[in-house]
């Protein structure tokens, strides 16, 4: 069994990105994307291990507040927020998918689709806010899946 819910693919996020307004031209990154994604994945794995899902939710919320809502350009820190959000949402969605709809309803737990849709909305809005070109956003999402998720799983084991 995989720990990650397959709910949002690169193509699904790309479809949302295609609808989002892009105000800026291609942006050059002054950081190593692979290292940044790997570090963000390992960091959120540690938060989940020590503080649970609620602690990870709080850390991601703070990350967006401090590094996205107050920022004027896409940055290494914003990329870390997106990385952690995507990975944590996929893990959470997989957890909720394993619970019957009846139990989810009785405990007030969200449906896996709701978790994935909320994350997708945050990620698309983040890329749109900073005018990240669709091609760049697709590459970032793919790197999160290809680099970040394995790093997360290794850190959690």
C-alpha cells in the first residue's frame, strides 16, 4: 500500500494552471530546486512524525502566511510551502481514503477528494499569484512527485 494518494496528477494541476492568470514572464531560480524540494519533504516528514497531521497542517498554514501571502515573487520559501502542501495532502488523502465514508461522516473527517481539491486550489493560486508560467509550474509539480515524495517516504521510514 502506498502512503500517497494519487488524486492530483501533474496533468490535473496543469489544467487548473491553464485557467489561472499568469502575469509574469519566465522566472529564473537562484536556488537548486531538487535540493529545496528534498529538504522541504524531509522537513514535513519530521513535523508529521513529531507533531502529527495537525502539526503539519499548522506548519503549512504558517508557511503560506509567511512566505506566500507576504511575498511579491515566487521564491525558494514559497516552493517549500507548495512542496510540503502537496506531499502532506496526498498522505492525508490516502489516510482518509482508507476510512469508510460512514466513519468519516461520523467523525467529521474530510473526504480524500476534498483534501486534494483544497490543496490543488492553494497550489494553483500560489503559482498564479506569482505568475509562474504553466510549463514551469508543471515541472515543479513533477519534481515534487519525483524527488520530494520519495524523500518524504524515506524520511518517514
